[in-house]
C-alpha cells in the first residue's frame, strides 16, 4: 500500500518535472468583451478562435462611478502572478445592473480570467458553458461589436496570409451562421488600397436607420463599414473617413451620442484620446482618396485627461469606465465623456 | 549514508536534471530558410520545440544591425501564434515596409539592400510548461533588392512520378502557405514544404495520365506579393477586381 502511494507520488512529481500539464480544453483567452442590450455577454476567444456568448442575468441597478486605484495589485494577487505582470484584455458594463466585467490574465497564461467588480474589489466569475461559434481556421480575433441583430468580429490570419477579415454572425448566436468578408481599406497616408491591415479596434453605431461599424487599423486610418455589407465571401471596400497619423496605435473605440450626433473617441498607445467631430463621422463625400489627415484642418481634439487610458466602455450616457495604465500601474477609473 | 545509496541519489538527481532541462523550449528554426531576403521582407516564422506561453516574445526578440545594435520598431508587435503555440509569425513592421507611410518616413526602412542583419532570440522566453528557453538563437539575414513581382506558377518546375509530385517554385514563398495552399485536383494526399520545394505524396499511387496542380491565389512570397496582385498597389489604383482569381493552376502528366 505504502509502496503504491509512493509510486503515485513519484509519478505525479515526475509528470510535473516533465512539464506535462493536463489538457486545457476549456481554457479561453477573452480578448474582447461586449454586452447586448439584454445582458448577454459576447466575447472573442483568441485561444480557441471562437465567439462565445454567456447569459449573465443580473438585477437592475443604477450606474455608479467606480474607482479602483489598486486594480493591478488586485489582479496580480487574484491571478497568482507573483513577479509576472498582468494584462487587462477588455472591460464591459452589464446593461441592466451596470456591473463592470474585466477580462485579464497574467503574462504567459494560456487563458484569461473574467472578473466582476463589486465595490472596490474584484470577484472571479465562474462562467457557465457558453454558446460558441468557431471562426474560420486560422482567424485570430481582435475586437468585436454587438449591434442590433449581429455580432461583427475583426480578425487576422495566424499564418499563411497577411489578411484582414470581418465576420458577421446573426443573433442569436448559433454554430455555422457566420459570414466572412475580406476588408479592403484605403490608406490616405500612402494613397493605397490594402487588404492587409486588421481592424484592431472597433465600435458600432446606428445612423439613418443603418448599422455601422467604425474601425481602425494600427497605422491609423479610421474607417466606416455598413454592417449589411459584411456578407459571406464578399470583399468589403471600407470607407476611410479620417487618418489619425502614425505611431499612435488605437487601443479602444467608443461611439456615443452628443448633441444628437454620434461622436467617436479613440484611445491609443501614445497620448490623450482622439475625439472625432460628429460631421466627420457621418461624412458622405470626403471619403477614401478625399479623406483628410489629422492636423490638416480636421477638428479632432486630443483629450489629455484620457492619456494612459487603454480599453474603455460606456458606463452611461455621460461617462465611461476605463483601464488606465500609468507607467505600468493599472487602475480602474470612471471618466466623463468629453 | 552507504556508498550505494549516495550513488543512487546522485543518479536520481542527474536523471532529474536531464529531464528538467530537456523540457526547456528551444528554437528549432526560422523560415524562410534562406539567409538572403528581399529588402521588403514582410514575414518570418520561428518554430519552437514546445508550445510557448506567449505574451513575452517581443521582450526576447531583436533584429540587430551589422554593428550589433537592436533596431527600434523592427516588428509589428502583435504576437500571432499557430494554434499549437509552437510557431510564432513575425511581421517586419508593415509601416516601414510599405512605402510612403509616416513611420517609414520617420525611421526609414527596417532593413536595407546590401546590408547584413541578425535575428536574435534571447534566452528566457517561457514555454507553456513554465520553463524558460535556456539558450539564445541567432540567424543572419543578408538583404538583396526589393521584390514587387507576384510569384509565377508558369515558372515552376513540376516533376511527377507515380509515388510523388515535386514542385520547385520560382522564388522563396511563404512557408506556411506552401504547406497549405497547394493541392492536386481530385487527388488526396499530403504535402511537405522543404525550402523552395513542395512535395506531394498521393494517398494512392498516381495512375498514368493528366493531372492539375492547383494553387490558392493567396499564396504569398516573402514580400507579401501573391497571385492576385503585388503587396503594394500603385497610387490611385482601384480596389481589387471583383473577379480576381481564387486559384491558379498548372497541368502535369504522370507517365
């Protein structure tokens, strides 16, 4: 008996020493989160290259400003990160309870953990089995938008081709119901059409009875896409409306209504957020070759108070919650919409 | 302690150490295998012996100039791993590969014709098993002129026997694409890419007759040019034609 136990212990230690870890079939890496109006959470899983939907029933509550200065420390502790840094992938607000959800992982972890903010503390969320829709083979998702009747996901190929695609999945989510379109984007900075650059940040809005996605590539034209144009095996010519310049990769995009007009806010890795004036957002004439560059007379405001803000989402009509990175120190902040 | 016990303990420790170090991930190689690359090189692959953790690649990757200095903003820092996390795809920063972009205007191209560079991977990149790589890896790159020409299947050399098809391509092509974007119409089998050659082994021997090699038109060369068009489309050019080819093909005969 003792011999068998000893053998089992030695075998277990041997497996650990060999680095053989149990299969991680249920691991997911949630890099983008969005709620629909009813409280279903949609997530882009960059581990399994899937879109997941989780029903998150919550009681109604009013939106309250939230601030957690020690977010990074709390995440390190909860993720048992030790000396390793942690990454926050995305943030979302439940539309009914206004509870804040955060997807995060420690550096090098195979998957992410979902947290719910309770007061100034974080609680791990035990996720129920989701509804899942697989993206085409090799499509690594970046961001997603939930709008009216669809989820729209941007992706880039993991290998073989330098390609950018959009996927449209009709709601409710079900396996197989996915349309994939190649995107073609006009880059005003070097006057070329390209199929190669993925939309790394996106936001959705509706205007004139139509649903649109605003998206931005890393280098950094802002484009508009009609959701209805995302059809299977179709090439989409996006509409470039403004060029934000170089070395300012977008991180997150928000579209909110101000003075009855949609307004776009783009956080980035360089400076304060860019606020794009409403007339540009709904521009119909000065597109693509005629689109203008930031700094060339375009009314784009750099909102300094948003410097360091990474992923963000609307809390209510007047404010947003955001992950702020001050030289590596992560905090959760509530900011008035500029 | 009896001598035999001490020897046994030492042997146990030695074997354990060997096992432990054997689990550290290693770089198996870099694609393309050629050391001569175009000045508008777009993509490299690094293959590892074990699934990697990710999130730390760009802390351990450097492109060094001929004097050994790391080049700033050499790569587009998005980690794109294969599904098994054993292959990392690296993009030489497209903002500095494409002409006319502000980043390229500010910093110049990443690599220049006639110069030599070194892709270096430093030790410490973690595997999914938590073990860091223990050795460094260096790969020299000699840069030739830019490549703006799409690949041409008409210049490929095909040799077929009942046992296999050998395809010698006209230039270095994307390694992963060469593995996945070729097929023989109506014939099951497996492909293997080796340098500038792709080998097809049919599940059943080819019977004598006519066959067709089919190439997905998205297959790219090292500079991102594919069968649809060059990576860089001239200024003012229209978007992609809607009737662009999905594939190109070449007939071949098995005697």
